[in-house]
C-alpha cells in the first residue's frame, strides 16, 4: 500500500467512526413512528452551552458580533477583571514597592567606592536621552491613566465623588489612547539606538559570576550595558510589543477580532502592563536612589569617570581610547 | 418586591422582529443601535430556533461589576439601569455582558464609542433626570415602567413568546406551557443571567 492509499483508508475509517457516533443523535430527532418528534428536535439551550463556549446564530442586522447570542465567558472575564487582575495587580505592584524599600534598607545607596574623580565622560547623547525620556514620560502617563481604569473606582472615586471621577476618567481614557503613539515611537527609537549594545556577550557571564556588582570587593566587568541592564532592555522591548499590540486591538475594537479576541487582548494588555510596571519600578529605583552617580547618565548625559570605571569598565576603556584620553587614575582632576 | 426578568420561549418565536421594531419605535432608538435583536440558531437546519435577546437585567450583573466608573446599577426591581452622564464609553460592559446587550452610537476607534446605550426595561434612565421627563426620554427612551407598564417588546409579542414581568410568574407560565405541549428548549440565558433555570 502506498502512503497515499493508507492515508485515504485512515480518513475513511475516521469518517465512518464519526457517522457511527453521530447516528444516535440524529435518530433521536424522529419519533418511533418516523415522524419528527418535537421534544427530541428541540435545541436545548442547556445542552448547547455544554457543547460550545458561545451560542451563535444568524442575525438580520449587519453587525456580526450581534450574532453571538450567549457567551457565559463574559462572567469569566468579569471575574478576571474584578478579582484576579485587581488582587494580582495590587499584590505585584505594592509587593515590588515593598521589596525595593527592603533592598534600600539593606543595601542603602550603592556609592562610588573610589569617590568622584571630578572628570566626566559622555554616556548618553542628547538624542539618546530624548528617546529614553519620550518613552519614560509616556510610560508614566500610560501607567497612571491605565491603572485608573483598574483601580480608580476603588481608590479615586471615594475621594472625588462619582461625577468628578467620571470626568477625570473620560479625560484619562483619551490621554491613554493617544499617548500610546508617543510610547510606540519612543520604543522604536530605543530599540534601534540601543540594540547593538544590548546583544549578549561573554562578559555578561563574568558579570554574573562576580555577583553583578552587588558584592563588595568584587569587580563585575561589563561593556556599555551590564547583564542586568540588558535584561531590562529585552524585557521592556518584549513587554512593550505585547502591550502595544494588545493596546491597539483594544483601540480598534472588533477589527479582525471577535468577543473572545477582545477579552484576550484586554487580559494580555492588563497582565503585561502590571508586570511591566513592576519591572520599571525596579529600573527607576536603581537609576535614582539605589545607586550613586547613575541618574546623571540620563539626566545630563555625563557620568563620573570613577562611576563608569566601576560599572562599565570595558565600555569606558574603549570610549577613552576613542577620545584619545587616558585612564582616570593617571590624570588629575582638570 | 418583584424581581423583573425577561424570558423568551424559543419554541414560539417566529423571527418576526416585531419586538425589535416596537423597541426602536417606543424608545426612539437611533440608527445603528439595537437594544433588542433576534438571533436564529441552526438556521435552515433541524432544530432551528429563534431567540429574541436584549439586556437580561442579570443578577450580579457583570457589566455593572466591570464598569470602571460604576455607572451601572440594579434598581430594587432588579432592572439594570445606567447613567449616561458618567459613562466614559470604554466598551468594557460589552466584553463582560453574556448577551451582547450594550450598544454604542459610534464604531469606537480611538475609544470614541460614545455613551453606552442598552435596554432599560422601558424604565427610563439611571441619571439625574426626573422620571418620565422629556429630558429622560431624549437620553434613555420611554419610562413605561414608571407608569406601571411592562416593556413594550414583550407586551406586543404576537405569539407571546417573549415574556416580561416578575421572574417567578413568567417562569411559572413558561413551565406550564412546556408541560402542556410536551417540549421546551429551555429558558434561554437564564442560568447565565440569573444563576437559576426554569425547572420543568
Ligand atoms: C501602544 C500603547 C498602548 C495602547 C494603544 C493602549 C491602549 C489601551 C486601551 C484601549 C485600554 C482600554 C481602556 C481605554 O479605552 O482607555 C487600555 C487599558 C489599560 N492600559 Fe493601555 N495602552 C497602551 C500602553 C499601555 C502601557 C505602556 C501601560 C502600562 C504602563 C498600559 C496600562 C493599561 C492598563 C493598566 C489598562 C487598564 C486595564 C484594565 O483594568 O482593564 N497601557 N490600554
Ligand atoms: S444582560 Fe448584559 S447589559 Fe444586561 S445586565 Fe446582564 S451583563 Fe448587564
Ligand atoms: S462603556 Fe460606559 S457603561 Fe460601559 S463599562 Fe464603560 S463606562 Fe461603564
């Protein structure tokens, strides 16, 4: 037997089996005298709901989504939105804040161990900082206006009353929807500008072995971005893509999506947004209060030579060599 | 206090769409909004049934739970009303509604759906407008309920397929019918909407 013949035989057997299984169901539609039995030909809504997740049918109006008659999953989505998302989101976000507070209490502000050299080196050019702050500002706006949809009625509504809250939420919704474009633009810029320096290298393993700079007296070597920063980069890109794609599905409802697609888009959007916010809280912590000398990299664009030496030695060496400057210890403060 | 419900006896519905027309006319519903619709399942096949569906005025209404501005609420008669002044048109009530009841005046790109609109059980609106006033009518449609009348769709259903009124009473009417004629496809949506079914 050729392969094709075997395949045909198998299909035939499967088809016969299917008929055999379906036959009793069909037979039930007729009474003992062969006449259609009204009781049996009834389409029981209870049975239908057990067979399919959504009962759909033909509809006279040109609105295909109106053809869905019953979708019990709406209640499941309600449960996700009101219970899982709100508890999960609150725990993840407040938990992250608590962990960072504990980290600060234990580690304190990581100092520049050698002290400041007084010499500066350019770390981020103006355009790079523009891309970062465009994304950062739109992220904060998106985060706050988005969280208002999730938590606003529990947190803000009791404070300002229903009418003011409705007005705020209406404005926040439009702000959220249109800030999305700035966020996507920033995300694309960041991806293009920083992609090369975020590719994983061998030095990242050494950096990990040395405890990522969190262990005293151990130097963790690194290029322009260390392994931790690279992780923030890649996770942000992944979360950014997921949150944007799902966000645009929500922005253009029922274009190529059905009710299930819209519910899933909201689930993906909300879950990614919460995790993204937790990630960025950690990122903000280490870039501000968590480490001395880090913020100025994105602030003024220049960092202290000693900071660069401690955290990004390989990058600094290349950078100085490119500029024809010597290592910081060799040159006294200018 | 009576608990108002809808019940569509699909074995009587003839897909005439009179309920849809009655609703549109009574409430002067704008174009594109269908507070009530008739869906035909198994169209042209054995077991074909048509079901007239609008807002079921659910118990623990999911639309009200997910609404980010809490503008949907049940009245003491179990009618689920909403306040258009507060609605932000986010569309969440449609995602949560098991029956596709919430409607929006616009397509909705960029979050511009406009204020949600849905069946009010002909009981006017949940906003600050005085019951029965012209302002209430313009925004939400008729307030027959305030005049002691039931929704017009059910009142003028020619086959009495669509029943409205106190949940216990319409369940009893339906149950009697099913026992008498010997068959019934069930109270469509009742388990999902009210957490209980009509025992027949
Ligand atoms: C391309 C970017 C984005 C687009 C197009 C977008 C769009 C949307 C839309 C349409 C909604 C539904 C509510 C509404 O109409 O306003 C929404 C909700 C939400 N968004 Fe975004 N968004 C984007 C980015 C983000 C980001 C970066 C965050 C987090 C930092 C975020 C957090 C949220 C949250 C928390 C909700 C509420 C979820 C809920 O409770 O159901 N969004 N977004
Ligand atoms: S049928 Fe839909 S709109 Fe009506 S109360 Fe239930 S969930 Fe809300
Ligand atoms: S569209 Fe209006 S009524 Fe529906 S959930 Fe959003 S704010 Fe509430």
